[in-house]
């Protein structure tokens, strides 16, 4: 049994080793107290001193030793900070004679591999042999001395010695402990790699993960409430984002794990690439840390915008699309956003519904706005632009299309063969168009049909055999005048009834006693006359006497007041009707600065104003605007000159209301 080389620190003898506090010695071996282990360093230096002093571990747990030296975190994960783990059986001397058994180890220049040649070994064994003298009389040779004899005897290597020897020769990591132990046990003759480098484990670059399922466009057919699929529309072409919604999540980079050369030198792993979310966060977003992870959040409600050129993710209040509107790219669109900008072409037959919409390229489809502005920067051809409650502006050319904004303003630079409807319409050049609006302003009208209350044309002419026809919308006063006369007659009837009641009251009050009683009754009722107890009896008699007359007066007064109230209501209604009549005919004017081709203007009597045209089909509107009217309705027909006409409201004859 080998003698322990562990000494008492107080009385340490030569060749003895003092164990540090974190290596307590117990009856069953040497342990490592992980709670006291020097994480900052010192353990490797202790091992180096131990082996350098000619000592070695007996029954060493080599894997545990490597973990303590090179992967302490794994040791803690496996055992915990408060554990005491056995390292070896003891510390003993490494005899010099046995050190000679271990040959040199071959290590490559990069310290990636260490080779050792195992072969049978012999150790010198010295024995004391007796020296015999001459035999005595009894024939026995006496021992007269001794001599030392040495001889080589086969022996085997030892795993603990091998570990200590390799450390001293610079192989401090990666011994294939099981393979070496097997070769030693079988006493094989073999050259083998006894230690190899552990390569560094590559880390992982930081990554971006999607944090919301709505980041992707859903181009599957839209499912209607009935459960049927609408093949003209996509399910979710432009994802809408709520404020505070998580958009992207940063998956942090994972640092690689270092490797080690056979000499114990660290092999550093490459540093993984990191990602700065702030560089990706565009307008309408912010970077925030939640639950230990970094996210890009939506800072406002809006629509997702990915800028590939600048590598930005943004949430914008407007939707901006560059791919055009077609059956392949978007299908028909029904937009929930406040603003939409389309840079591509709108294909024929496609429809776009939204609010404020701008189209930078040609439009061949149908645009519908709910209370917003439709801005057409290029051409509108064989399509339509309708804004319900908003405006339409066309800065390009409009051809064979419908432009509608009954409750708003329509502004068109050039229109040909178009139907233009609005509350107010301004066209720079209109060729063969039909235009209806309360107020119409046309710089150049060529062969157009125009209807409105206020029409201003700078230049008017014919086109392709079609004259310009202007229909001045004037009110249909027949129903209104009938109502005015009826109300006027009702007022006169009320006045007659009031006059008759006054005559009946005067007749009753012509009796002096009755008149006196009524006057006294009024004074008592108003409190100007106070009755005493003595007068009450006489007063009751008078009330009984004039009860019939008093009742008749009260009834007549009530009927008179009723008629006066009715008269007042009719007067208010009459004032309203007269004002409405006046308003219906105000502002009706036609002004043509220059006539250079056939132009006809006539009055068009309508009852409900332009609302009569709202439900008419386009072909019916065109037909009606091309009608030239009756001869008595024409107010201008010429191919030259100019024209300025104002509508004069005809007076209504009402009988005198005097009674």
C-alpha cells in the first residue's frame, strides 16, 4: 500500500503536499468542496505544483478533474454549489524509478493531438543475495556477507502515473482515459493518440422571429358571412396592426463554447453576429424589453410597411402599395385604413374601396371612396371613380369613365366621353361629356351635355356634329305654389272665424249687467278686488244668475284662441314656404364667355333639384342631358357670341287676407 504524501500544513515535511481548504480529506478519499472552490483561479496552479513536486493522485477521477479545470459550469449544473464531490483516493509519491518507464509523448505543432507508443516495460529490481563461505565440518557453508544484485523484471504502466507524467510533459487536456486504461491493462504494443483537441463549439447568430401572425398577407380567397368564398378578394392583403402589438422578437445570440488544445490552451469560438433592433425599427414602432426578450412593438394603430431598401419595419397610417391592383397581385380591395397610395396600375375590372386614395398610375378599374378624396395622378380609362361624401380630383386624362361625387367637389383636368356628377364640378377641358352639378365650371366645353343651377363656361363649341347643350335647372313651383295658396287660404279662414267669435262676444257683452258682471269677475280673478264674508253671499247669487252668459263667453274665448293659434302656425308655415320658394330660384345663372360653335341653352324644370338624377342610370342621364327642350324653354341657341342669363322667379298671385 502506497504511503500518503499529504502532510500537516503546520509541520510539513520534505516531499509532502498540503491540501487547500476546498480539498478536504476524508476517510474515503479527497473531496472537492464546490462552495469553496476558487472559481477565479488557483486550482490549476495547485495541480501543477502537486505533479511538479513528484506527487500524484491515486484513484483520480480524471473526468471530474477536467471539468473542474475547463468546464466548471457543467460541474455546478450536475452537482450544485453546496456539493462535496470525490476527486481521488489519496495523494502519493510518484517514484523516480517508475517515471523512467514513461517515454516521450509526440505532440503536433498545433497541440491538436498527442501520440504515445505503448510497449512492454521492465523495471530494475535490486535484491540482497547472501555470500557463503567455505563449508564447515558439518558441511554447511556459512553466510559470510551479502551482495546487491539488480535485474530487469517485466512490469506494467499505471493510469494515475500516466496522467501525472503527461501533465509534466505538457499534455494537460483531453486524454482518452478509457482507451489508455484499456491498452495499459492489456499491455498492448501500439502507437495511438492518447489526447486530442476539443474544438470550439460554434455559437448562434442573433435572429429575428415573427411575434405576430398578422405580419403575413393572406392571399387566400375572402370568406363571406354566408360561408362562400369571394374569388375576387383576398382574405387579408394589407395586415392592420393594433397599437402595442408585438411585431418582431429578437432571439439573442448564443455564444459558442470554447475548446481546448491538448496543452490546456483555450480555443476561442468565433463571436456570433448580433442584431440591433433599433436599426430595424422604423416610424410608428418602438423597441421594448418584455419578459426578458426584446421586441419591436407598434407605437400606433395602422398598417405594416416593410422597406426592403432601407431594411426598416414601420407602422404607417396609410397603406402604400407598389405592385398594382390585379387579379394576381391583390384581387379586389376593401380597405379599412384612412389613406391608401397605389403606385401601380389598376387592372380593368378590379375594384378598390377605401377612404382617402391616391393612384399614381393609370386606372382601368373602379374606385369607390367612403367620405374621402380620390386623387388620380395619371389616367382614368373605361373605369369609374365615385366618392360618397367626399371629393374626386383627376390630374391626368379621363376617358369613357364615370366620375361621381354628388356630395362633394369634382376637379378634372381633361375629360372625354365621361359622365361627371357632383355638387360642384370644375373641368379644364371637357370633350363630348355629360356633366351635372349644382355649380358647373368648364374652361372649354366641346359637344357636352351640361345641367346645373350655376353654369360658367369660358368657351363653348360643338364637337363631331354634337352641339353643346346646357340645361339650366329651374324649380318646379307648381306644388310649392299650391301649398302656399292652401296655407294662405287657411290663414284667411282662421281670421274669418276669429272675427265671427269677436262679433258673438260683443253681442253678449252689449248687455250692461252682463258686462258689469264679467268685468267684476275678471277683477276678482286677477286679485284686484277682494271679497269679504259679507259680500260672498251676493257674489254667489250673481254667479248663478249670469252662469249661462259666463259659460258662453268662456267657450267663445277658447275657440277664438284656438283659431288664433292655428293662424300663427299657418303664418310660420307660409313664411317657410315663401323662403323655400325664393331659395329654389336663387343663384340660377348661365354665363358663357365665348361661343365658337353650336350651343343651346334651355331651362329644365325639376321638382327635387338634382336629386332627381341620383338614381337614374348612366344611359338615362346622357339621354336626358342631350334633350333640347321645348321652344318656349330655350334661352340661347347660336354658334357665336356670348351669353349671360339669370333666372327670375315668377311672382305668385295671392288674394287679399283682409276680412
